C-alpha cells in the first residue's frame, strides 16, 4: 500500500487540530475512520513509532477492534497514517464534547451549546422520533455536500477520501474472500495465486499469501500434535490435513510427493502411522 504524507493528505482541509500534531488530527477525525458507533466506545490515545494505542470502554469493544483491525489499518492508510501495529487498552473514553471533533454544518451536536439548551423538550415519543430523523437527515445532507458518498454495498456514508465501501463492508468482503481461498486451498493446496485470482474476485497476492501462511500455521500445529500423540489412532481428516500441509508447503500435488519427502517432513514414526497399518477412527 502506498501511503500519502499526512501534511499532503490534509492540505486544504479545515481542521480543528494542528497539522503538527498527527495524534490531535487523528482524534478529531476518529469517527470518520472507524464509524460513529465504534468511535463512541473507542479513542486513539497515543501514536508513536508506527504504533497506535487505542483505548476502549470495555473488553467487548476491544474484541470489536481486533475483529476490525485489518479494515482499520487500511482506513488509517487512506487517511495518510503509516500505522504498522494497533495496541488495545481498556480505559476511560472522553466525552464527545471533550473531544475536538470536526463538526459538520447541520449535523447533530454541531449547534452551539446555548442553542441546544434553548430547545424545548419533545411533547411525546412521536415528536422525539421526528426530531431524531430530521437530525440524521441533516447530518446526511451536510456530509453529502462535503463529498461523502454512499457505500456501494450497504449505503452507509463513506468519507470522500476513503474507498467505495464502509469499514464494515470492506471487512465483510475481506472475510468472505479469506474463507473462499481457504476452502480452495484445502481442496487443492498446490493452487497458485494466478489460478486463485481467477476464481476469487478482488483477491490480491498479499491476501493470498496471508491465507497460505495462516493455513500453514494451523495445519502445522495439527501435524505437531499428531507427532506428539504417539500410538494414538489418526482420523481420516487428520491424515488429509497432514497431506495438504506438505502439498501447501511444497506446492506439489500429493500424488507427486515422494515417500522420502513425506518421511522427511513427518519423521519415521508419524509417517508409519499415517501410511502404515494404523487403523483410522
């Protein structure tokens, strides 16, 4: 991914933070990067050496951050931040009024405090709901006037300098590609990126390599467990995974793997259990 210098990315944009303070600018635009819902329970606390520390109001929200990490890193890159690692902490989240957030004309919370205090209470639930809808619509119109566009998948508004999909939809598409590639590699572990790219729309070489590394790690753990479980019967699926592991590692079709290659990978004892007279469960 090619990163844009922060000063260049923000040139000509009116900001409440200082360009000399990247963390302040990031805090101001946190809602644009991760979405309003997530921004309400998380906050960027420190940024140094490519590491961004994010505080969350609970461990549950940290789990949400971890789940969205790949998409968040991509969004940060779009905004000009060279972040290589996210660090999570549970902590107090500043109130919205305490954050130097960018206000959009007509957006909820953008009017001066005195104007908000003068607003009379809603007479009933219907009026309160009508006000909320009006504020949401005003927010959408204000963002649209500033160049925000609808996510191509779900319709949620996306910042002008972001991609065509929102954070959640970007992650969902990425997760779907990952699952599809994993299934393809389980069926044909020797599959090349060029072949997988034809079958999976939007697949990049980086994503393909990432899935391969993860499968090698998982299948390698299973092979190590089988090696330690001497005398334990081996299930048919475990035998299939062991073969897929070597095929993925070497890029060769299992039928083309020489016994010497398999014996060298598994060791004599496990090789005998895999291909000898062991009874499958």
